[in-house]
C-alpha cells in the first residue's frame, strides 16, 4: 500500500499499556495482514484502542473489545 512515487516502508505497531511494544514492517495495511499480527500478539477479550482506520472495524467481531477515536474531529483519547 505504498503511495505511488514514494519509497517509504509501512510499519505497524502495537503498545501494551505499561507493557511491551511490538512493531515491524508490513507489506500492506489490509485486514488480511494486520489481523493475524494482532491475534498473534493480543489475547482474545482484550480491549484494543485504535483510530478509525477501516482495517480495524471488525475487531469487536474477532473477540476483542474495540474502541476508536476520530482524529478528524480532534478526538485523541
């Protein structure tokens, strides 16, 4: 999902509140790429907080409590 004309590497990261950090390069930002990484690193039933990126919209259907902030309306927490 690299934008045309750029040579930037996509990176996905997760931070456990008061705990570990997991981050690394990913080939794209699709649900097929990110959800397996989330499942591998986050215990089912955990609460996950994200922005409104569409890839995250079904996390609540995947066994997680999911809350999202809307940055476009200046929501940050």
